[in-house]
């Protein structure tokens, strides 16, 4: 869980001076940006983040892949769980915080200047290939012809311009390569429940109703009492909609359910529902808008809320909460899981 040492040889062309010098090997990456100083805490946080974004919080193909972006659509309709999770974290963790825009890796416009960018995105592709093999009830293929037939122009090895469709690239093995098979420590990681059932009642009393809070400028830790769509063992999704951000800044906040502990460093608990984060963009249009959905089914089972009518959602700003406004929050039945 650290930067590969091959990228840290100062005599190598793979080295880039525009990196966070505090995060050179053997520093452990902090995918949660929780501020944890203990390496073991960082490791279990990382396992929790990965299990959540790859399995636990994903209800549909689009939850993982991201929402459709077609002609006439508003920009940034919604990132997928991996894109707004570990993908963003690695970018910002590597980028140099002493630079104005956190160049190189820490900003959208400059990330490609760092050779580590290509290794990082190869691993993002690897996460996709792993996700497609997971035995879950979520379909893994997008069948929308607008997606499959979308085409891009590239120059081939003979300097000839060729058109490549998305459908041609969905199986990386057809392109002549595969990923090394290694152990995946997050695959079966189950974070423990931390909040006792008896402690939830005081939390509920301190939470506010959505209609009294939203739109919410996320300046501080906020607790919201959100009604479930059905009582019992429900298959539900938590929706945070119309999230408006300053797209030039690193934005991150975490979501917890029925969590009585405000220890911001600990993510390794069953109450962790997921995250929202974005890589900064150096752009004239500073407004970003998005919506995220977090599946609650397994979380409900882990913290035993089947008989409750409501849950307490805790929103914890990690970075630039002042520049985040959340338009609304709700729980809905899980939509059909189609591609």
C-alpha cells in the first residue's frame, strides 16, 4: 500500500520532483484521507474503502462505472464509486501540496506529466477487470448502444489514423495483455460494527430532519435523520443529490450510518457507507454538480437496523467542506439492476 519503489529512484526518468515528498516510500497511502497517523489504521481504512467502493455500496452497473454523459446532458452527471474513491485519493495523495494547483498528479490538467499517472490508471483498469469477475447480484456489462458504439480516433503503430469503438476495448485480453493474479486483501474484508444498539437513541435525538437542513453547506460534521422507504430487511439506496462543488478544489466528504463515534480517523467500521471526492480541475467554470447513490442492503444487515423506520446519516467533511452544497438526501428502494 505504498508508491512502487521503481518510481522513487531520483536517477530514473520515472521519478518526478512534483510529488508530495512526505509520501515517498515507505509511506502508506491514505485512501480515506482521514488524517490517521498510525500505519495500521491507514491499512484497515484502505481495506474498508476498497471493499465499500467495489462491493458493498454498489447497487448497479452505473454505480460503479458512472452515470451516462450524452449530448445535451449537463457536465459531470455522476462519477462511479471507484473513480470518486481510491482513484481520486491516489491522485491527490501523490500530487505536491506545495504547488498552487497541487501539480502534477494532484490536478486534472497536469496529472499526465507524471509517469506514475499511467501506472495508476492501469491499476484503475485492473480494478474494473476485477470488478467484472466478482460474484455479486450486480450486472457487470453496459448494454446501451450509445456507450458501445462511441468511437475515438488514434494513430496505430504505422502512424495510420484508426477509429476504435468502446465495444472493441471491453475485454483487455483481446488487446494482448492481462493482469497478474495476486492476493486481494480487501475482497472479503468485513469492517466490524462499532456503535452499540443502545447508543443509537441519543444520536437520533441530536439529528435533524432533511427538510430543516437542505440545501446543506457542509461546513461541519452533520447528522441527518432520514426515513427508510420500507421497514424490515429492505433493499435500499441512499441518494445524495445535486452536490454542488468548486471544481478547482480537492473536495471530499464521508458518509456513515448510525455512527455514534466522531473519531474522524477511523473508517474501519460497518457504519461506513461510502465517500464523495473529486480531483481538482484548473478550469474557468468552477461549478461542478453531481449525485451519488450508496447501496445500504449489506450495511443494514451488518448493523441490524431492519426494524427501524429511520436511520441517522452522518456527513463528515474531509477537505473543503465550505465549498460543498448538497441539495438533498433520501432513501429509495433499490432500482432494477440493469446495464
